[in-house]
C-alpha cells in the first residue's frame, strides 16, 4: 500500500443494521494535503433520515431495557475492536482530514478510553429515595431520553462521534449520526466496527448527505428526543430554533476564541512550549485552540524571543509524514487565515515569523500555511474577535490582572481559556474572573473522559464527558408510591 492509498472502508449509509445506497448523487472525499480524490461516498436526504429515525425509535425499547451490564459489554467489545484497528482508523483520518498521523492515533486512543469510561459510568447513574411520610415512598428515577440526533464536525472526525454516542448508548438511548461532509470516512469506519461488535439493528445509524435537510429533519422530528451538535455558532442557533417546536433537549458545543495569558511570574519556557504544542495541534483547527495571546509587558521581549526561536522548529507538511503540522482542511479555511493576516497587517500588525501560504514543491496541491507569529495586534483587527482556525499566534500586550481579565472576556465566546502564573492570588482571581466553561492553569489539557467539556455564552450549553455528559442523555422522573392508607 502506498503512503496515500486509502484503506478499505465502506461508503454507504448504515440504517437499521444494513448498509444502504443513498438516493442522491455521490460526492468525492478529497485529501487536503494532496488534492487527490480518495473515494466517493453515497448521499441521502430526508427519506433516509426518516428511515434512520424510525429504526432508532424501533430499537429504543429493547436497547433501553437491556441490563446496563449488557450494554457495557457491547461498548467494551467495540472499544477492543477500535483499539485493534487503530492503525487503519488513524490512516483514514489523516488522509481525509489532514491531521498528523500521531495525533490521529491519539484521537483513536481517546475513543477507547471514552467508551470504557462511559460503559462503567452508566452503571453508576443513580436515582435516589427521598425521605417521605410513612404512607409513601418517594423515588427519583433516571431514564434514557430516547432517540438522539448527533451532528459532528470535521476537525475531530472520530472522537466527536464517540463522545456523543458513548454516553447515549450507555444509558439506553439510540442514535442517528450525521457526520461532517468533509470527513465521512472516519465515521463510516467506526460504523463498520459497531456492526462487527454486533450492536442490535437500529441502535446506531449513520446518514450521509447535505447538512441542511438532514439537520432540519432531526431537529424538528417529534420522534427525536435530543439533539447534540458540535460546530459553528450560526448553525447551532438554527438547530436550536428548529428544535424549539418539539421542545427536545439540545446540547451545543459551538465556536471558541480562547485567550492564552502569560503573567510575569509564569514559567516562560513552559508557557511558550505549551503554546506551540497546543496552537499547532491539528494545525490550529481546534475549537479550544489558543487564539489571543496576552503577554505581560514585563516579559513581552523574552516571550517573543522564545516564541520566534521555537516556532522555527515546527515542520509544515503532509500528515502522513509526521511530525508535521498537516494541512488546513480546504480552500475556505486557507482563505480565512490569509484574509485575517491581510486585515491585521494593513492596520499595523507586524509579522515576526511566517505569514505566507506555501505553494511550491510538495505543498503545491495542498492547503498549507506557514506557522505565523503576529505582533502588535489591536482590537480594531478582525483576528482579535474572529476565531482563526489556523496556524497564527497573535500577540497582545497587557499591564495588569483586571485589564487582561476584561480583555479576555471581550468576546461573544466562552469555551476554553488558559493562563500561566505561579502566584496563588493571581490563580484564584483569574480563574474565577474568566467567563469560560473551561480554564487551564499552567496546562492546556482540558479534554478528558472524566471531566466536563463545554462552554458559556455563544459557545453553547450542555456538557460532554464526565458525569455531566452522561446526565445530558437522561430524564429525571419522580415516582410517588403510596404504600399504606
């Protein structure tokens, strides 16, 4: 097999335990590093979505009534299969999304952890007995919500799926999945393993096709009890509005614009090394990627020197040639980076390193951009308020804690935030003051199977991962049993 040869993978929809062809014209899936077409996949629309919903609805009573230990056994079997298939799954992801191979393999590993964690946690979704009069027993029960419509993005095309499916199936829900059009192959490869793990027909279904009609059917259907979506804020608002008539549960993980603050007492080597590692993960195409880098004026010169020195060690290239950054996902992603830099430099920002699209040699057919450091960024520049989703580090100077907390919160988003400091008073004050669902202090590892992931403001609502993620898939029912006259 050559470096860019796609491993064997299904291209059809998976509905009610069967692989079915779509009613719409097939579309190509392209490698963003080379421009080559990998394969063509089948496409469905409203009819296929309705069929998937019907299958999930039919499967729900039996699946939800299985003993939780039996559902956990299915999930652990799936985790074993995913672990065994890591190399193929990672290769598929790198070819269709561009993510460096090591990062892709890490994403597959996180799937295994997430499945096993949720399989175990479902056995600890406890109700309670509330103290009651002698004549009654007051019970609180937790039951699965029902059919779940899950809509996932392209930047984490495997883990976003498992993060949404795992807690749902663990507590007894059934799923209709709509993956991103850019990266359907990772989703289809997972469906192959669901089938191999012998999940009952209808428990998990996948519909491929145009997002608008599929999302509309899922969000408006009275047979779908919950929508879980990761993607842009604009699309999240539309889905939330469409879901309002049926009053279904909705979880939204939307855009981010993470501040990254370096205080003067911070370990500067750690702060800069962590910034580079985190910023260039998936080439900056991460909703929790650092987007505005606030540096205290007293350490600005040292931080800038370290940053420009260390960024030169970052290698740009095909994800199959890891370690590299990988490409951007498509022309639109590249154009956004170019436009933000053009706007910023015309308004006075200075490029300290990088700043150019790469188009020669091995880069000529892909969407590659140099790792870039941008200095003297101000509030009148688009990059200050718009999420970049690319390999650009914009530097902003600040003088004191109150000023930087206000500046960091000056955005409609509230997903992730980070800061580096050693003073305990600073750590306490800033972690309380940042209006974000997640705060990393001297660390950026904020996504773990056991800890809640989600945002505030226009970054959405609801949580994934941890006990809070599982609770998103259950309804709370009060039962009052009269036991005596």
